[in-house]
């Protein structure tokens, strides 16, 4: 059987002028000629290193371990940068730029002479943007995550990002001084890596492991642990083998793999952002999933991982207890164990010998951490295309609730009024925020878990029902309804809610309704005035014109479906 020609040889294997140009300028880096002769697969290292993205600031070092593995396996590593999205730094929200970064990744992979690619991901949006972009090209692809930071320590207690919301409440009430607040900042972020709880970054790392795009233990090895470097080294070896096996993304990302990922996300109490990102990835690779799949495939999976914000501990602790393989082992009766993964083995083979070393961290199907987990998808006259809530992070007594709405037309009004002593609010009130969806903000920011009014916190109340068309940080918690679709800015029913209206939430029944008559609904629709969207030049203009709604993954309509790896024209 003849050996398949490497894709990189369409560049480096040319004779005459074209071959000269493609090779010569590369040689100014001190690369010898034999690297271009077609025996060594060219492996692109897609690196989101940036000092503006602290979660990924150690990626230069991690890339060196990756390169060592690629060289060892007979590959030819070439590192390239793409746009890096630092969740805590980028304004107005990193989600606004996820699709832009995915386009950067897609075009960088397709346009350059690589045979396979390793995606270096860490901070929240870097993982989905890189996977989305790579899925549109469909080369052999492997993901290496940056790992969680070590658990923080403050006043004798373990802390992590989920404590930000608690610290903020204590600071608002005067229980924490400014000096203590600053001390807590350093105490929480004491090592390299992304957030310590099961926030969106760790959820994304777990997602790619469950999908089969990463090696076992990718999700939980701490960033500061030397075994993270070992994992990168082994990933480098494996990507070279994947090129030789022609193990492309489309062979890994099957419908069954997506179903597995939804079930695993339920077991870990993963971020609600998971829904948006997995949906977008599926549509890029050509797999049809919708909101009903998230509810259906997670409905029978309880909370297995006792990790904040749904549980008590941290991702670092979860690694020591057995990591994702041990969690997946507990729900293996529900998983499609025949799904192939990037290491060439099936999910079933990868978890066959997995063990749990700490039952405080990892529960079982018969004795779970919590009976309710996963994602509950709500429907009703307030959200005809759906809304979502994470039951494991909510207050049980609020999962069935009826209360009067207190409406904030936008984030600025919320900030101006929320702590006013004259605010007409009690613990039964339903807080409603409009115009924080994909188009309305723009970019759908993580403001859905609105901080409670000061006068409510002073009563010792820690949770209220909150509803918006925005998102929530994966480290957030509370009885928070998110991703209401269609959004208020384009005339969705949320735009018609008025202060004093009764709203009924029933999570067991999967319903969310505004309790007004259909006649009143029609009258309000007739009088609705669309929000003046902040159209600007450049990318924001493109985003507002082309972005889909939350139930479709907030991707651009013209990016659904892949374009493959072929480049039909030469550059000379």
C-alpha cells in the first residue's frame, strides 16, 4: 500500500520557484533541509499564550514539553499564535470575540502547511474558539489544556473563584475591609492556571476530554503539577501518530461523543456556558444537537463530582481523587463506551481501570453528591426558544416559585438602583435583567447571576430567582435562569416584562411563564420599540449582523458547517 502524501508537501515538496520560496524563508530560523523532505509530519501548535490572559501565561513553557514529544515521535513542530481571550480582562465580554478567535484559528490552520494541530487552551473562551475553528478544517487535532490553579488559602480556609461572589457580598455589608479584600485577591490566585472550581475553564477542559479530543486526565492535572508537562509531552508523541493514522476530528466528534459530553457535564455540575459552546462546536462539525438534548441526556445523571460551585471542593482535589476517568467510570452504564478518542482507544478502554480514591470527592449513581444535576431547559411564554438553569447550583426551595418581577432595562440601570434603600423588593421578588443577550449588550456577558440588593443581604438572605438573556460565570451559583431566547433586544417576550408582573418558575415541570393574558401580551408587542443596537465599524458590526441566538450557540450563521483543509490557490 502506497504511503499517503503529507499535506505539508503541497508547500514544502514543490520544485522550482514555489518550493524555493516556501522553504527558503523558513530556513532563516536555522531549520535544516531534511525537515522539509516529507518524512516528518508538520505539527502546528496553536498557542493562546498571552500575558493579558493569565490563565494561559504558562503556555510558552508547556509548549516546549509539547515540542519535545513531537520531535521524539519524528514530527516537525511549528508554533503559531492566535487571538487570546482573557476572560477577566477583555471588555465588554470575551464572548463577543469567541467567534472572531475561531475564525483566526480556522484560517490559520487551513492556510498554513501543517498535517496535524495541537490546540493549547486554558481560559474559558480559548477552548471553544480553538475547537470550533479546528473543526471547520478537520485535520488530525488534539487538545491540551492549561490546568487549574492550586487552591487558594485565606485566613485558614481554602478559597477559589466561587468565593469572589461571597467576598463581594461581605465587602458590601462591611464584613470585609478593603485591606482584607486586597489580601484575598493574592491569596486566591496563587499559582499558574485557570480557575480552581468547576468554572467554565475546567468545564471546557472536561468537555474536550469527554468528547475524546484530549488525553485522559487532561481536565484535572493542576497547572503547577509537573505531570501537566508530562501530559503535554505525551500529547506531542500522540499527535504525530494521529497524522499517520489519519485520525481526523470528524472521526472523533460523532453524535455519540456529544451525548457523552452532555452526560459528563451533568456528572461534574459543569458551567451553563457549556451549552452554548458545545452547540456551536457541533454545528461546525455537522452534528445536529439542540437544547432538548442537553435536558434529555443529563436528566438521569446525578452530581458525581463534589466540586464547587455545585459541591464543596476543588478541581485540584478531584484530580487527587481519580480525576475525570474516575468520574466517567461511575456513569459508564450511561456512556457510549465505543467512542474513539485521540489516543486511539475507546472511552470504555480509557476508563476501564479508573479508580476513585476519595468518596468525599466522587459519588456513585446510587449514592451521588446530589440527586439533581445537569442542565434543565425551560420553555414557556417567556422563553419560547428556551432558557436554562443549573439545578445543582440553585436553592431547592426556589426551584418552584412565583413572584413579582423587578425589572432592570439594562445593566446600567441595575448598577444604579440595586443597592438603593428605596428599592421595592423582598425575598420573593424575581429580578429581571433585559438587554444583556448576544445583540443587546453586545456579546452576552456573564452578568446573569445578579448580585442581590443590599437590603436583602442585610436580612441574611443569600438567594433569589434571577432571570436574564445573559450568561453566568461557571463559578457562579444561585437560582439563576439564563440564556432566555429570543433575547429582549430583538423583541423577545422578556422585553415585554414590566415591574409588578407575576412570573412563575417551575424547574421540575421545565416551565417559565409570564402570568399575563394573551391580550395583554399582544398589546405590549404592538407598543414594543426595538433597542437601538450599538452598531459600530468593523467586527462589532459583523457580530450584530450575523450572530445567532443563544439556543443556536451564538455562532455566526455563515460559519456553521466546515470548509475542509484544501487550499485551491497558491500564493506565488
